[in-house]
């Protein structure tokens, strides 16, 4: 990845200057070491205790400038206003999104759904349960939400697969539904080695009977 250290130094300095409890979480291809120059974007979100329109505009300007400076693709399939700057309250809802649901609906790639609060919460949950790391700001806050999301993933896996199911099967069940849907057509987890390894790591770490 070109000028990675310099880019992340800029990102950390920006996050540290946001002026209130906040952090930046990087996820996606960069965090999974699957970044492809000229094809990948830098997936990240800023989380803040009290976001505002002016803070969103500040984060948006920075993100556009960063992508332009380092020749990165800017992915706005999920609109930036729905994923770039989120509140701590959003994260509280995101880590619990699957706790009380009996049925998990697939992700629908419609303009309405991609811009919806549900899509924002599902994206945040997936970001915190796939390879990710904190860049700047209150990384203790980041760890608090990350750990809660991981426990939420175990709860979700228990519902889908059962507690006594081997971990490799549980990972398969998170990636692919019974009717063959997977990735963005199901829970959003891609069938890639870094993603599978990370899901397996979370399940092993948080279950007393991993099964294999």
C-alpha cells in the first residue's frame, strides 16, 4: 500500500484533533491485508460521542482529500452520510443488533436500504467483527465496543448453529445461509481467508466449548 505510514499518520493526527471523545476504526481490505492499489478504498468510520453536521462535513472533507492524495478509490455504495461519522449511541445499538432477532434478513442493495439506519448498524457490527483496528483518538472506547460486538457475534452464531457445533462449521454458517446465499447477500461476511480466520478467532476466544 503506497505511503501507508504517512497516510495513517495523517489519519491519526486528524482523529486526535476532532476535539471530543472519538476514535477512528479502519476495517475492510486494508485491515485484512487485501488492499489492491487502484482498486481498493480505505474503509473506516469515525465514532464520536456527540456528532454534528459540522463534524460530518469536516470528516467528509478529510476523507475525500485523503483518497485523492493517495490515489484511492472512494466507495459510496453505502452513502457516506450513513457510515462515515457515527455516534456512540449508534455503536451501542449496533453491538446488540442481532441479540433479540429471531430472523436475519439479507442485505438488500437498494438505495433505500443502503441509506437506512439498519444498514448503518449492520455495517458497524460487521466492521467490528472482521479484521479492524483503531487509528487515533480514544482507543479504549473502541475496544469497549469491539469486545461487545464480538460477544454479539457469539450470540448470533449460537442462534444460527447451536453452541455445541464445531467452530469451522459455525464460521461456514456465518458466511453462507442454508439456501446458499453468502457475503453481501447474507450477513455481509466475505468468504476470504482473513475474514474466516478472524471469525474463528472470535469464536474460539469467547466460547468454552469451541468443538474443534
